[in-house]
C-alpha cells in the first residue's frame, strides 16, 4: 500500500517537473531576477506616485505580465528564426512609419500614431528592436568582406526610418534609435578615425541643425541651460524635479511622504519623472541601491554579450545592452536637469506598457542568445 501511494504522489511531481522544465528551460534566471526586482520597485513607487491608485497599479501589473510573456516567447525562439525575422520586421516597421506620415493621427501637433482598426499603434516603438536586428543581420551577411561601403549601407538602413520619425516630430525617439544603430556600427568595427570625423562634423553642423529644430525643441535645450528663464512654463518640470531630488537628502523622506509628489508639484510623476519621486522618498541611499540593481542587470547583459557565439548575436546583444544603459542615463539626466526633457521613461520602473514590452522583448532576445548557443553556427 505504501509503495502504491508513493507512486501516486510521484506522478504529479514528475508531471510538474516536466512542465516547469518546459517553461523555464530557456529563461536566464540571473537576468530575470534583476528584472523582477526592478519591476517590483516600480510598482512600489507607482503606488506612491499615484497616491495609492490601485487601478493604475493593477494596470501596470497587467502590463508586466504581458511583457514577461513576450520575453518568455522570444526566449524560446531559436536565433535562426530571429535572424529570419530581421528583414520582415524592419520592412513592416518602415511601411507602418510611411503609413503614419500619410494617414497617422495628429495629437498635440505630432503625428506619431496609426489607427489600424482594432487599436492604435506607434510604429517607432517597433523600430527600436527592428533597426538593431536589421543592422546586425546585414553585418552578419557581410562579415567576411566587411568594407567601408558596408558601413555606409548600414547607415542608410538606420537613417531612412530615423528621418520619418524626425518628421513626426519625435526627436527623443529618433535620437535613441540612432544611438542603438550607432552601437551596432561601433561594435561591428567602425574605425575610430571615422567616429572622430563624425563627431567633428556633428559639432560643426550644430548651427545648421539648430535651424531645423521646432520651437519647442529649441526651448527645451535653452531651458536645460537655464530653467529659471521660464519657471512656470518650459522650466517647470526641471525645477520641480530638481527640488524633489534635492529634498530627499541622504536617506529620503520615506515612502509616500514626499511633499513634491503628494502635493502634486511634480509633473508626470508616474511616467517620465518617477525617478524624482523615488529620489525624494528614498534619498541618496535609495538611489545608490537602485543603481546597483541596474548595474546587476547590465552586468548580466554584458556577460551574455561577451559569450555570444556569432557576429549577429554579438552585435544585437551589445546594442540591446548599450541601449538599456542609454535609457537609464537619459532619463536620470533629464530628471536631474543635465539633459533636455525628451520624454524617455525610466526602464522597468516608469508606468506604461509599450516601452516595457519593447524592453523585455530585447531581454528575451538576450536570453535566446544565452540559451541557444548550440543552435547558432560558430
């Protein structure tokens, strides 16, 4: 009798182990741990930033489950399949950007959204992944005979959609996508002489580029240099976020005790400026721990990039890692007043679904690189 009961208990356990193995076999648990910890911090801060709005916290929790599901699905896709998707995804994203230029909805003077009947989409979000994938695929195809003309070809692949995004206008997204594409160019072996020449050309073209900027874009740059010149207008965001960060001090005012947040002085406190909420409530110590969490995730991404077996995987993993770093730096720099306000969310912390899904899609690719090494040619 004992042996029969033991066998009955063993069967569900074995079935559970098989299901768990199937669900978890392609998940990198070191990277997942860092991601989950950051998302939990995001929920805690979101609750405070929204004055205890359970509805918004629940909605963000749903966004997280969707994003984690996307990450799991992508992690289970072999790299050959991801490579095959690079060109179709890029062409789809580019076509949708053309659709936005022709038929997109205008909101607050910007044409960034496309109504496809069942929902509205922002094609520029697709390009955040599609462009690095396409450029990595392109360099992988030309790896043996890589020349300067190949770098020029990759630059065209980058600049065509960026030009359409600038036309919307969406300068912040265009700059971030340009950065992700530049990282691929750099990791593919772009000469330092060329990089230096491009930097000199960029500095020299500042007066020309300034004339092409929209009025509100120029105002953001001028406000960054001196927020007090329009303290109740364009400089309001920067001034209030700087006050919130400074008032946090060493240890912060405590959870839900931030005056700038709870008295609604801080704008966009659940999205772009959520770092100011965190800083006011947890201070320098909290900021240091948050940076350590980010460094933990970045460190794991770097390890995956360093062990990537092919040109394609090295380029896409490196671009995803560096782009993640860029998002963190730009958001924290924007909130603390050392960069213009460009509307970039704090990765894995800010409220919102689209950016979260895009970010975890990238992490899913990293997990696929880590867990499918034998399926990729070496």
